[in-house]
C-alpha cells in the first residue's frame, strides 16, 4: 500500500455509526490509474476506502473510520445512509470481464482483515447492486460470489423447499434478507444478478428456493417462513 489517505472526498460517519457492511464495486473505467484519479478528485465528489488493481495492488484512499462517498442512494436491512454504515471497496474492472486471480486473492486478504477489525459477518458483504437495485449493477455478473462464500467472506444460498412463486412472497423474503422494500421488477433482476446471473424470464421456483434459504438463514425472523 502506498500514500495513505490520498482522497479528500470523505467526512465523519453520521450518528456515531460504525462500519457494519462492506460494499463491493467495480470501477468501470479504462484503467486503475484513471479510477484512482477520479476517486481522489475533489470536484468528482466520489471515493472509496480501498482500491484494488487488476494486478492485486491494494491502496487505501480513505481511512476506514471515516465516511467515504461510494454507495449513494439505497438501503440495506431497512436503513439508508449506507455510506455511514459501510466500507467501500473498488475493483479495477470494466464489468464485462472476469476478475483476475491476483485481484481476487488480494480482495480475500483485505476482506478478512476488515471483517476481523470491525466484526462484520459474511452476510454483510454485499454488492452495490444489492443496496441500489435498478440504479447500480456492480460488481456485476462476472464477479465470483461463490468463491467468497466458500471462504466465509460472503454468503451463497442452498436450494431447498420453497413457498409458491408469487411476487409478494418473493419481495417479502428478499426484504427480510436485506434488500430494499421495492417491487419485483427491481428486486428480481438485482437478486439474479448476484445469485443467478444466467437466469431470465419470469419468477420461478428456483428463485423462490434460493431467496427462501437466504431469508431463513440470514433474515429477520427467518423470513417469516419455514418449510412445513
């Protein structure tokens, strides 16, 4: 890591909040240097705590104790101002290609350290698309969430018994897991982007089995649903 705290784009966390989430992003820029420049440009008014290059080079841009400007509008677990509640990690990637091995290995090392420092659970490592459905799609369909879950650095659902595939039930379970209170037209694409990136078409039994498992294991009151 070099030159700590190069970005001026941060402030104090509001309401004495402490980091309880980690939000993953891709930079969607031509190079890591271009992304770094923008994340440190005062007039851009964007930043992140960490930037990881395709080669695995890892740089702190904003101190973790401070509120970086990476998340924007959105919610997770019923609470807004995600910037005050999270640590943001930017990954040098355009979003249309796999994330290199060196970059993923560096991310895993960084996640372990952050999660230990702030006592953050695997289910609290999320994508930008999770907290801002319909507005953001990063880290995108090429990101390997299952790889993180195998190391308890995030979560992955296991299909099992599921309720009937109705929009109302899916949205209730998704909200229990953490997604914002939105309609199926926004929640289903966001859910699939992370957990079923090759899926298409209307809501189906596989969607219901996966979201029910996530809600049961990680949601409020087990998603208010149990297999009979």
